[in-house]
């Protein structure tokens, strides 16, 4: 558990995504994602969780206090969020598409990968 806190906290701090008012995306709502949401909210960020699983939305809103939820497989909704995020912290530990996430970032936005897959694709 200590590593999760260090990984998400230090990544947000290192890439200067700890300032209030920033728009931060968190990809994946497992252990790392849960902690990343808590830190980003504590920093005063607007947090959007990006997931393939719509059934995590209720938990993310009610228990973690996220500002919005985005199902990554919904192309129309993804386009609606394009170029709005200051940073994304990606906590998924399996191979997954990265290009759709990049399109969500503002110019000079940061994509932080903390969930490394066991094997490269």
C-alpha cells in the first residue's frame, strides 16, 4: 500500500499536477486509481474517472466524490472531453489503447503511466 501512495502522489507532484483547479483524469479505478483520485481531489483538482466499466460510476461519484465519469468505449463522449484535461494518471496494468487518452489532453498536458503491464504488446 505504501508504494501505491508514493507512486500516485509523487507522480502528481513531479509533473506539477497538484495545483487546485486543474482537470485531472484517472484511468482505472482499482487500487492505484482509487488512491490517485483521493490525492487529486485533496489537491483541489476537478477529477474525471475514465473506465471501460460503467458499473463503477456510482461508487466513484458517491464514495470518492469525483466530478465526472467517462466510459472510454463511448467515442462520442470521449470526443466531448477532447483537449480538456491538464493531466491523466493511467493506473491500468494491462495493455490498452493510449491514443484515445492522448486526445483528451490540453496542449502540454501530461500522461503519467503508473500501471505497467507485465508484457509489452
